[in-house]
C-alpha cells in the first residue's frame, strides 16, 4: 500500500493523473506494478504473481525489470522508503476522536426512543396477526357455507329440471285428454243427431 501511495503522491504522477483519460490507466498500472514488486520482493515466482494479478508474465516482467514507467517509478519509491527518505503518513488510519458527551446522550435517548417505537410496532404487528388469523378463520367458514349452498343449489336445479320434465309430460297428457274429450264430444254429438 505504501508503494502505491508513495508513488501516487509524487509530483510528476499527480500531474499525469489530472487528465481524466489517463487517470485510470496510470492508477491501474501503478497498482499492478506495486503489487508485482511487493510480491516479487516476498519471493513469489513471476508466474504466480501474473496469475494472482490477472496480467501476463510479460507485463509483470516489464514492471519488475523497470522497462515500464510505472515499474521504474515504483522501484524508485521502494528505494526511497528503504533509505528512509520517504515517510508516508496516512491520515485515514488515525483513530477517530470521541464525540462530545452531549452527542452521546442525545444518541442514547434517540436509541431508547427508537427501541420503544420498535416495541410498540412489534405489539401492533402481533395484534394485526391475531386479527388476520380471525379473518382467515371467518373466511374459511364462509367459504364452507358457500360450498354447501352451491351444492344445495345444484341439487335443487336438478330437482327443478326433473319437475320441468314431469310438467312437460303432464301437459302432454292433458293435451291428449283434451283431444280425446274433444273427439268423444264430437262422436257423441254425431250420435245424438
């Protein structure tokens, strides 16, 4: 990390990365060169470094042999760190200062209020779950009643259809009786003449 940061804050690099087009390329190259250099110094073989960093062995060897500008700059930074010429302070690694006591008390009271709100909401949810179960039970009863009524309606429709058939048969018989009565009346009338 020190290699990357030390190299990034060199004046010539700061000038180069001002250009948004070049920035990503330079940062990537410096990061790869620094990672390769650190791993190489740790005794890791070049083939393994290339696999870990997702770059070709040629690229890694170019950085390590300082044939690339990024490799050369990282090597120079390493030498400066080694000689003690470059001290890197990282302000973002300093532990944060404690917030004022008033803020802590305010946050504690806010936390307590939020806990109470949470408890009330959980009770409300529990109550709503109970109501939901009651409504589900009632719905189930109504669905069963509807099913029974539907079955009864089907039976009654079948009965109505049977009665319609019987009524039709009865009407047909009545017509035949009328026709016979009419024939008998006509025959009697002829006989009486």
